[in-house]
């Protein structure tokens, strides 16, 4: 069995949109067996430099493209499953 890529929702602890994105993505990720990580960009200088105020951002470790807010459930599911993992 192949190990799943890392799935991260980059955001900050005080971001209402990040909480909305997590509520949207978490059930989709769980339904397909993904563990959703939520790194806080405010706690990491490299992540803050990269993402700053663009959060929330959904990212898979095996893809260069990321999914930036705003997105809906269908967009998140399409992004999650784009490589054909089912």
C-alpha cells in the first residue's frame, strides 16, 4: 500500500476563514482516508513568508499547485482526488 501524501490546510489560529475552510475540508479528507494537518503560518517564519495573508491554503505534498481560498466542497474534493487516489 502506498503512503498518502501529506495534506495541509495552512492558516492561522485567529482566522475565521481558516476555520470555515477546515470545517469544509475535514469531512471530505476523512471520507477518503486523509489526515488533515493544520500548520499555523504565524508560528513558522518560512511558512509566514510563503503564505502570509493568503491563508487559508490547501496543499498536498505531492503537488506543486495549491488550492487557495475561496473554494467550495466540490473544488476541495477535486483537488484532493486529482491524482486519481480513491
